[in-house]
């Protein structure tokens, strides 16, 4: 997956893994995603990046470097937090 994103509290944060670029938009005032906010709101970008990286780690099967048990993984899959391989 080349592009991943997070939508939270009206913000759209996108990461293109292939080009290693990020974008941040506030959809309430910019629904067409024209006004790029990543350079204006670096703290928000950092927070979204940390959340997304945590999610990627969870998908990979480890949190804080500890592997998930099969039971934990199945439980997270049932809740929709982890995709089935």
C-alpha cells in the first residue's frame, strides 16, 4: 500500500510511502484538499505520524517490540484493528 491516511477531528493526514511525502488538510474549511497545512502545523503532523506508525507496528504484529500472541491477534482482528493476512 503506497498511500495511507488518517481522518480525525476534521483533518485528513496522508502519507505516500513510495515518495515519502506527507499532506495535511482541514476538511471543514478545505473539502477539496487544496490548502496544504503540513508545514503550518508540524506538531499535528508529528502526532498523526506517530499514531500511524503505531498502527503499522500493530499490523506487523508487535507493540513495543513484543510479538502478539495468536489469541491477541485474533481478538484484534475480530475488532477490526488488524487486517487478516
